[in-house]
C-alpha cells in the first residue's frame, strides 16, 4: 500500500523548527510540539497550509490558533484543529 505522506527530511525539519521560533512564547511551544508530534503525518497539501499559516504575523496566528480570529479557509481550520489537539 502506498501513501502520499512523505517523511520530512532533516533539512526540512530544521527549517520548520526555525520558522516556528516566534516572538510569542505560546506560539513557540504550540508550534514546536506540533512539528515534533504531527508534522510528519501531514500530507503535502496540509504541509502547504501549515507553511501559509507560518507566514502570518504572530498575533494573527495566535488568534487563529486560539479561535479568536476565525478563518473561512476549510483547510486552515482543519489544520488549526490538529494544532490544537497537540
């Protein structure tokens, strides 16, 4: 059986860990845990959505994670649920 999930390599994980280092300690903790525990299980489209989320300013991203700022994007909502589940 084949899977469309591809394990991240060391370079990709290092890049992600660096991008998850944020100005808000809460984001550092939540994003770091997510990358360590769940990122490898994401499919390629989910990884793209995560990358888009990481482009958001810290406060906007935190507000989306905590549900203070809802988004209309279904894929983002699904990924935000995964992040919150960690």
